[in-house]
């Protein structure tokens, strides 16, 4: 699934591409679900996914259950 980004979201996503470490840029949907808009390159590498695979996914589809807070 992909999601349309606003100009502001695209600008922030470009900044995230320059940040070392793992940083997620997410949007909170009306239903309270967190959706990934952008991830730093280190985050993509750690998840083993490409930008096209990860952008627009619900956060719980990317974060392994063992790494989530309960």
C-alpha cells in the first residue's frame, strides 16, 4: 500500500533520509492506527525492506512483536 504525502510530509521525508540511525516518520490515522510515511535508510536496512515495501504500512506490520511494548 502507498500513501499520498503532502508537500510538508515529502520535505520531512527528505530530511529523514539524511539522519543516521533508525527514525520513523508516522501519521496517526483517524482510527488511531499508526501508518509509516518515511523511514531512515538505517531503519529500512534493519527491517530488511525497501522504501516501496514499507511506506504506507501500519506500524504493527513492521515492528516485530518482541520489540513492541505491551
